[in-house]
């Protein structure tokens, strides 16, 4: 199929966001696509209001596919859609053991790992925000108790589980690169950037370096602009 016959996919891409992994996937699939760039608000670090014209929630990533007329948000749904339509080789055969590993890690990324990571980030940022001097010690104490007693241990346990899995597997579904690797890439890169993954987790650290070295990943990184986690 030549480029003129290929469907045009548009990725609505926000800097320093989960949409970077969709760029990697698009490069992996070798489909024709274009990028609409959006910049985070410098004060709030949130996505700009202009994204609401694409999807009501105003978040990224979002894709539009001219061949189907579909506009789709949510990283996991986007990955599933793109693989189903343009690259079934990135999904294990139905009902095999690897297939169920694929399903597990696709859900684990946003269901088990990201929520406590986001909680830690929000609580940390809260203690760094301007507030009356007499409130700040109380805020720091509460944030610390929540992180130390709840969200922090959950993240630590999840990362230890990932380390044990990657000690026995090259990719999340064994020896095959799949959409699960693309879905898991963002929280692991963020964890490396925040020092949660280091030499004490050698298999996970090696895994992150392995996918970051892929030509398809590098091509997506070059096209995507600012991304602090690589």
C-alpha cells in the first residue's frame, strides 16, 4: 500500500504526556499519521482548553481516524484500536497464556500502577504550593502520612512485582513486543525519572533502556517534542 492509499490518523499530542507512547506505537505500526501539537499551561501544567474541541474531557492522547470517522480517547483504548486495525502482530494469539498476560498488563498500567503514582505526585505538589506558613507543616505531615502509609507502599509493591516479572521475561508478554509494552512504558519511564526505579531494580531499568533504544521509539521521540521521561 502506498502512502496515498493509507488512511490518515491524527494524534492530538500533549507535551510530557501519555500520548508519547502512542507516537511510539504509530511508528511501530508504520502507518501514515499527522500530529496536532498542544502545550500544557505553564501555571497549572494542565492541558489547554483547546483540546475540548477534540474531545469533551479535554485530555490527551486523542486520535481521529479518517478511514472510520472515529475519535477515540484513553491510551489503552487507542492502543487496542490501532493494533486491531493496523497491527495485529502486536497482540498475542487469542486465549493463549501470552494473550492473558497482554490483557493483564494493559489494565495494570492505568488500573493498579498509575492511580497511586498520581496520588503521590499530587500530594507532593500540594506541599510545595503557596499556603499560609502555619498551615504548611500540617499539610506536609498529612501528605507524608498518606504517602508513607498508603500510596507509597502500593507503588513500591507494584514495582517489585514488575521487577520479578521482567527478571524472567524480555518483554511483558515473553519474547514478543506487544501493545502491553507500549502501555506500560509511560509509568515506568515516570518512575525512572522520579528515582523509584534505579540500579536496585536492574531488570526493570534494563527493560526501560531496551525499549527506549528501539528505532521506532526514537523516531516517535524525535517527532513528539518535549518529553522529560526519556
